[in-house]
């Protein structure tokens, strides 16, 4: 039958064309995936024309997504490497100052045979103060490492924030009095949240120490809170000298200092606010800092009930 023969020939030709187009696309995708696998395995650049665009089909879309995901992961790793290098440099820089001071004081004590007992005692006291600062830096670094790595499963239990803040007020009473500062605790009693007592203490203690160190003499610290749904919203503010607007976005970074010379003179480690931020995040919240309308700075943060 002539019609059947011609129909069969046309069908075979059409089927061949369809199969060719399908296998051609499949071959291109497989070829590009092979190039991607080779370059990824040998840590070569993936920014090449061969991997720019895949054929417009399901396999091509999947392959393109795989490569984009891998590129994002590589970019994230590079950024993490840069941050680690910066952190290592910052740690080395922060540790160098107290270590150099201790070394200088002890070297002077050992070499100056005519040193008076009064000067010797003074140098020993200064060395001890620097060891305390060194210990504080190492403790803060250890705390941040545990928060970042999640190597320790923090136990959560009911914690009374009002009682925690009251203890901090008692512990810092001499410092507050020495600087003629007032701490106004307007939290309701009791204020119960489910969290880790140590981390919650770190949040309010670091904010208090920060205000005592930098707000200025004769200022007032005010702490308020209100509950909305499953969260307590806290506002920790002071009416002190405040922080310039350009620094507010970076004060939670590790070792970031608004006034480097003054911060070190006050004995700060540069890690207190970084610990505060990470501890707040551990409790399901967020924290921001802003300038008060009059003067001073205000920290606003949430803690899950």
C-alpha cells in the first residue's frame, strides 16, 4: 500500500527528528554537568560560558539550579573565610595589648633591682588588672564560640527576668553610685520567660555594663517591657551621650568599637554587644539599637515567652 509506506516513512522521519532533539538536549545537559563536576572537583572557576545557560527543559532547569546553589555555597564559604581571618586578626590584636603590658611590667620588676617596694606593688597590681582583662576577653570569646557552634545544648527553664535584673542592680550598685547613675527598673514582677538563666543574665548584664561605661556621669538607665502574644518586648535605654548614627548598624559586630581608645581604657572586651545579640537570637528574638529623641541610646529586643 503506497499510502501506508509514505505514512510510515514520514512517521519515522518525524520520530527521528524528535528523538534527535531530545538526545541532543540530553547530551548538552550531561556534557555541561560533566564540566561542572570536573571543575568543582578541581576547585576551578565556574564562571565560564559553558555553564552560563542550559537548554530549556526540566533536566536543564534542575542542572542550572544545582550549579547556582553550588555557587552560592562557594560564595558563602569565601565570605566565612574572610570573616574568620578578620576575627583571628581582631583577637590577636585585642590579646596583644594586655599581654604586652603584662610582659612590660614583669620585665621591669625583674630588671630594675633598685625599684622601691611601692612601685613593685603598683606594677604587680597593674599586671593583675591586665590578666583580668585578658581573662574577660577569653571568656567572651568562649561564650560566642559556644553560641555560634551550638556544641552545648543550653537548658531552658522558667526564669524571672525581674529577679535577674534586680540581682544585676545589686551587683552594680557601687559602680552606679560612683558615676552618680540611676537604674530605673520598670519591669512587672514577676516577669517569667522560658529561657537559659545564664544567657538571659548575660543580656541584661552586658547592656548594663555598657551603659555604665559609656553613657556618662549622672545619667539614668531605664528598663521597660510589654507583652504581645508569645513575646516580651524590652526597651533598655539611657539618656547619656549616645552613639553616632553611622555606628549604630555595626555596634553588634565583634570587636567593633565606636571610640577604640576610650573603650580599651574602660576595660571593655569589644564582645559584650555581640554576646547580647547572639543570646537574644537563641531566645527566638531580634535586637536593634537606635538613638533616643533627646539623648542617649535605646536597645529594643524581643524574648519568646
